C-alpha cells in the first residue's frame, strides 16, 4: 500500500477541523506535521501544544517532521502530544543514535530525514533501528516549493534495498507518478492538496495514481530494514 500524508502546513488553519475532516473522508492515511524552530530552518511553525490539539481532531497517525535543533530535548513532549511517527535531521543533533532510541523507547516510529544534498551513507549505522527514511525533494523550511528531481535516485536505491521511504517536497498530481515509480511508499503533499480547487477530488486522484502503479507492478512494496549499507 502507498500511503498519502497531507501536510497541514498548507491547510487553512482558521478551518483546521473542517480541513482535517475533508481529507479523512477523502481517504488520506496519515497527517504530516512540519515542526520548525526558526533556527535549524528559517521559519517557525508550531510545537507540541498545537499537535496536542490536532490529536483531538483525528484518529489518523500523526507524522511529525522535526526541523529543529537538538531534537533530543523535545522527543518526550512530542510523543506525549500525540506524535505516532517522528522524523528528524542528522545535522540537527550530535547523537543520532540517542534520538532514535528516545523515539523508539516511547513507542513512536523513528525516521531520519535526508535533505537533497545529504548523502545516503549517513543512515548506514542506523538502518536496523529506523522504521522508514524521509527523503526531501525540496530544501526544508517553507511549503509550496518546486520539486527537485535529483533525490529520486536515493529513493530508487533505498527502495531496492527494501527500505520504507517517505518523500516530501513539491509533490503534486503532475509529478507524483515519478516518485511512486522510484519506490516511495509514503507520499507527503501540502500545497499539492490543500491549494487545489477541490481537495477531495485531488486526494482521490492521488489514490487512483497509486492504485494504477501498484496494479502495473511499477512500485516496490517491500519493507525490510535489515540491509547493512546503502550508497550512491
């Protein structure tokens, strides 16, 4: 199964409850929440208090992408707020293993996030502990950016190794098939869903594309993090 994870960063926060209900009813699988601290990336969004409020509005898994410095200081607060999945950037901490351990011990899924320029080799020491890898196809910090195609190679390599891959950045209906064919299993889209004229129809079209590619056998659905190394 390929999962669709709308990024709430692009929704209308004045109608947050309605926006969440719409994407739930349309068939989305996960909610993607971008947490930015104004230091690791040049933007500020929201923290555990807002996520706690969102948790009350939905039963969908909350996929929290931490774009913050020293994530180890905040893992407990985000888990308690309702984060089911937590991804973070290796550049944001001096002890990647410690952060992964904190996430896993508290019952959430753990992932490392790779920026377009971050080499795959960074994740090698941690593969057995990771539940998935988040590949960025834009530079993190702001929604609505244009898709960068070069990271598709990383997706292909990880998928061929049986590693579950989430992809985020500039994904819309016109380019999502490239991402799916590369082997992505979790698709994040913000403006590609919420900034369209009909959110529900857009979600259904994403899902149709997913089904078509699975039926054609163009997508790898394996999920095995036991491979020892990956590299470009």
